[in-house]
């Protein structure tokens, strides 16, 4: 009886929990990549962080602050910064940027700066960080597709 229950628990975990833990594009070398879409996703996450920052600043201006809304916008900003960092690291850095390829070091430097500025977006509501992040993604996009 105990073994049957353990087996059920393992099967339940594998069927229902593992798929929820797996996200976006995996590291299996399937060859299915949509680099243009990932760049669009990076820009969409930046736009979402920017809107969140504007909403946070707006809520903080009011005398009677709605802390529930404030918390939701802060959480939203942080979530999209994390998603941005995930694409930059797990998609581009680990899967698409290969050692020894053209502009390798420049791409690494840009990706590192992008991840750092996404972190700064989590820490503050400074719009200069958004501007810098947009510029970095534009530079990375130009350099990345320059090869092709």
C-alpha cells in the first residue's frame, strides 16, 4: 500500500508539477529558434517595466496611497525584469551565443549589461534605466543579426 501511494505521488508530480516548472524554450538542441521573436519579447518586457514604473510613480503621488495597487505594479515590474533576464541568459547566452563566433565578446558584454540594467529596473523606478535597456537591446539586435 505504501509503495502504491509513493508511485502515485511520483506519477502525480511528473504529470502535473514538472510541466508547470518547465518554461519557455528548453535547452534541448531541437533547432527550433525564433530569435526575432525573442528580441520582440525583450522589448515587450521593457515596455511593461516602463508602464509599471509610470504607474508606481503615479500611485505614489496621491495623498491616499492604494498600497494594494502599488504592490501589484511593483510585483509586475519585477516579474517582467526577471523574464527579461531569463531570455537574455537562458536563451541567448546559453543557447545562441557560441564561443569563437564573430563579435562573441561584444555580444557577451551587451548581454551582461542588459541583465544588469534589468536588475536596476527591479531596484528603482529610474526611467534612465529603461532608456539604457532599450538602447542596449537595439545594439544587441544590430550586432546579433549582423552575422546573418
